[in-house]
C-alpha cells in the first residue's frame, strides 16, 4: 500500500499549472495572479485633502478666531488656479489637490463654513489632513506579488494602480461525474434499490471551494461503453475530471474496468481510511483524472486530501490540503495500524486552545456526521491510540 503523502506526490509530479491568461479585472476575481503588479504612479498621485474644509497656511492661525478671505473653491477632480498666499484660505473638498502655498487643512466643522470669507475657530497642527503624494504607494512599487488569490481588496489595489486587466491562472474547469446504476437525481422519485446521487453535488461544491469551476456531469450508469464515451467527451473542455464509484473490488466496478487497460490510470491502494481505493492518471494523456471511491465520505475525504492540493497546483499555488490546527482530544481515540485515519469531529476553540471531539458515526456512508462536523482528526498510520487529553492534528473543514 502507498502512503497518503506518496500518493499525493505521485499525482503532483504529473501535473502542470494551467497557462496564464489575461483577464479583465472583474473576471479575474477569485483567480491567482501570475504576474507582479506595480503601480505606474505615486498613490495618491498628488498631495490632497483628507477632509472637507479649508486649505490654509498654519502661520495664519496663530491668534484665534481668525477670519480669512476665501480665494479659491476646489472640489475633487479640479485643480485650483489661485494659490493660497499669506492671510488667505481656499475651500477644499476631500480628495481635491492641495493648492499652491497651503500647508494645512482645517476641517469644516472647526469653521463657520463661509464661502467668501471663513471664520476659523480652532487651529490644527501644521500639516494636518494632508495626504501626501506617494503616501500609500511609490511609483514603481510592487502592490501585489505573483501567486496571490485575487479577492476584493486585491482587485481594489490593482484598479487603484490603473490596471484594467491582469495576467492570472484561470480557475480550473473540473468535470464531476458520478457512476452507478443505483443513482437517481435528487428531486425525482426512488424505486427500490435506488439512492439519490449526492457525490456529484458535494464535489461540485468542493471544487468551487478550492477555486475551480465545477461542471457537474450528473451520473452515468455502470455501463463500460457509456462511461468511456462520457469520459472522452470531457477532454474537450475539462482541465481535470473527477469520477466517483466503480473503483473497488466488486463485480461491476466500471471505472476500473474501463480505465485499467491502457495504463491511462494507475489504481492504487492508499493506506488511509476512509478512501483506500484511489486512481489517478492523465485522460487522453493530458487531462488529470481522479477516480475516487463511491462512498460519499470516502469521496469527500479523498477530494480534500488529493484533489484540493492538485487543483491548487493547477492554479500555480503550493499543493496544500486543508489548513490544520493542533487540538486536544476530548475522548480516547483508536485507529487501525498501518492506515492514516481521518475522523469526523467537531472542533472548538476554548480557553486559548482548540478542542476536538470525534463524531460517533465514522462509517464511510454516514454523511450526516460529515455534514455536521467542522474538522477531520488525522491519526497517522503509526498511531493506534491516543488518550483523552492528547494532541492531534485536525484539518479544518471549509465553513
Ligand atoms: P461503488 O464504489 O460504486 O461500489 O460505491 C460504493 C458505495 O457508494 C455504494 O453504496 C454506492 O451506492 C455509493 N455511492 C456511489 N456513488 C454514489 C453517489 N454518487 N452518491 C451517493 N452514493 C454513492
Ligand atoms: Mg458503483
């Protein structure tokens, strides 16, 4: 049997990050930056007012109150033609360029708000309420490093730096396909022996959580010719394909049957629970294909442990799994020797430390326990028991 880390390493070794492409700013939301972004100008580009008020010379405010003639009115977006000379003031709005000669802005609340002349009642220190050119970013400075995920704030600074497009690694388009004659679409009635397909919905959502675009291809029955045909169709548009079901030791394990032959996919037993039967290969010699086990919890754990890191790698990121924390276990845990065990659990933070409590249901078909868990306790292959109060690594499930 292969270890979890060896299996992941074997997968990553066969992946290539998606080629970068240029996208308009908003379309780049959620993608990973594939260039360094620098500002072509100082930000702010010019000295400007941080307040609505009056641009003055601080020396004129020595004796208060003082009344000064207003020689200019400067809204944001315009530039004063008259400077502030000794004994004068200019009315100025937030974001408007500071006029020549002024060294301080008095906020309007400290004045009578006059238009022709203004009475100033309080004097702020020299330089107050002026945002200096380059006070945020200097021309030529890096504002975003390569490899950052572009969230709202990152798009904000890119726009502030004048960028209409960014070079990014696109979201991987991931086809999710369930296999099984027993499957039906939720919302349609069940005949005896049938169940609703949960894997394709669950994994489509997991793909989105990992930064991909899911193309849910519903399900295909346990018919080898059909499975082969559906897989081949995906070559046209998929950056990766995930199947579930049909990879264990049964008589109708269609995915294994169809893909074993040409060596396209390598089927391995990985030393983990749940999720022992795994397969990975390049469909058509090109598109990463993950054949995950059918039991929903096995499929989910396999996704988080193998597919999530792989999707990150396709996006130019480190092939990491879910973030982990160290937690104190509330009860004693046992685990089979030789298998890395993932236990559904509830993770809480109390009195400065994480605590974790395993769910009582741990079979790989028991989805309710997964849906109500916030963490996965990881017990490495060489650990067979952990006493209550012991420390364990816990993967945080996306919330
Ligand atoms: P298999 O690996 O195809 O033998 O499936 C293992 C178990 O997972 C069986 O109980 C299947 O009915 C169940 N299963 C397989 N695919 C799905 C699916 N898409 N949704 C829910 N359960 C599934
Ligand atoms: Mg099946």
